[in-house]
């Protein structure tokens, strides 16, 4: 096995140098890791290291930590006030993208309507985790636009988990024990979350504990939720619920300090590895074989998302913000990748469709942050600023 330490050292050196260039075009430095992943997809002299279980585990931790941070930012009271708006927007935006996407899958890849719609519905989900560093840097996580992106993304992820349960039931109908484990795991996750919300007054006693102790407690909660969620193939949802639980349970002053610690370890180490891992999904062969199909998927799905977001949210957010919402909701990852993998592993879809979906997702994850950040500044929604401070985290 190659030296994983030297590989990570090389990766972070590239991220540090190339990241400074990305800052000049208003793309967060962290996306330099995505570029490095693209390069490894073309030629990977570190294949032994990047294929190791240790590297994959660290990359997955990056996704979980980012989702954990999203959970910290979710305000349940505010979500209740906007519940109708969020649910309506999520349903319409995902539904319309799934309809148009299923047409592409049906007519180009010749799958039946059920599989076409199922695949498109999973692809229509939002990987809001990709935009978290950008929203956080521009201090937009608590704005109407930032909240809408996160809330719709989170609601979409929950919908995707429900789809995952349906897929699991269809695939595991011959093995009822797997169905029971999935349902029991999800029930336990929601019961734990409800328990933390119910006993939030007891969490006041944690205000006097030091930050190190609270950080350890937070990591315990995160991994407890992940450990339960893995039985239901719902670890992304589990990470979100862990953050929400601590948000409602922990005293706000201690939560703010712990959140800084979590962001430091996430943005400073795990998140770059996560983005590098995402970039490695690009298939050069598929890009050469299906460039027009990939372009069609990008144009159609992005147009549907922007148009539907505009007409649904322009009164709530404003015209420019509603367009930005549609752009932001175009990022792909999260549960859509999990469902696509399951469908591929079970032989319900072939390598061509699987590769096109993964490749399209990765392309979205680079284009959207670049376009989103530049429009934020151009439309004067936020002030132009250097992003160099993102690499200088407070630790």
C-alpha cells in the first residue's frame, strides 16, 4: 500500500496553492480539492492510497461533519413557521425535475417508466452540503436565501430517505429481516431526536462545562446517530438529526463554541478530503462517450430547477434571490448517490446510466458554487470580499 500520509500531504499542498488562485475568481479555496480529484480521475498514481478503506472512511466523515454542521444551523421553530412554504417548494421543485429527468432516462437509456422516474427522483435531490462552506463564508446561513437552501435541501434529503426505504423494500422483499432493521433504525433515530428536543431544558446544565468536554459529548452524539443510521443506510440523515438534536438540547453559548470546534476540524481537514473524493467519481470514458447526454441533463435539470424556484419563491425571497435559490439547489450528492449505487449494485440500472449520473453530479458540484458565488457579488447581495480567511480557521 502506498503511503497515505504522503498522499494527503501532497493533496493539501495542491489545495493550498491552487486554492489561492480560486479565491481570485470568487470560488472558495476548498474547491481546489475538487480539482485535484478531477486530475486523479484522469491519472491516479496514488490509486492504492485513494482506494484504501482508511481514505474512504475519512472522505465519508467529511460529508457527515458537513451535514452535522447543517443540523447546527437548522432552527426548528423557524422551520415550523415556514413549513408550508418549504414543503410546497421542495415538492414542486423536485417533482418537476424528476418528470423531465425521467423523460431523458426513458427515451435515451430505454428503461421502463418506473425505473426512469425512480432514478430521476433520486437525482433531483439537493446536495446542499456542497454549498455549506460558501454560505458560511458569506455569512448567509441565517439569511432567508441561505435558510431556504438549507431547509429545502434538508426536506429533500428526508424525501430521499423515504425513497430509499421504498427501494430497500423492493430489493429486500425476499429478506424481511432487512426491512425490519431499516424501519427500527429510522424509528430509533427520530425517537432520539424527539427526546433531545423534549429534554432541552435539562440541557441548560451543560452551560457550565468546558468546551473540550462539550466537544467530546458532541462527537459522541454524532457517532451514536451514525452508528444507528448505518443499519438503515441513512447515515446522511443521521448526521443531520445529530446536529438538530444538539441544536435544541445544548445551551446556545456552549453550542456556538462547540460549533467553531466542529467547523475547524471539518473545514480544516475532513471537508477537503470529501471534495477530493467527490472529484474522483468523474469518468473520462463517459465524458468522451456521452458528452451531449451529460450536457442535456445539465441544461434541462438546471433550467427546470431555476424556473420552478423563480415562480415559487420570487414573492418570498425576491426575483434575484429566487434565481440564486434555483442555482443553489442544483448541486448534487447526498442520498442521490446512495440510491444510485444501490440501483446499480442490484442490477436495476447499467454502468452507462450510473456513470452519467455520477459524472453529471460532479460537474454540477463545481459549476454551481462558481456561478452562485459570482452572482452573489455581481447582484450585490453580498459585498465582494477575499475568501482567503477560509483557510485560516480559528483553531
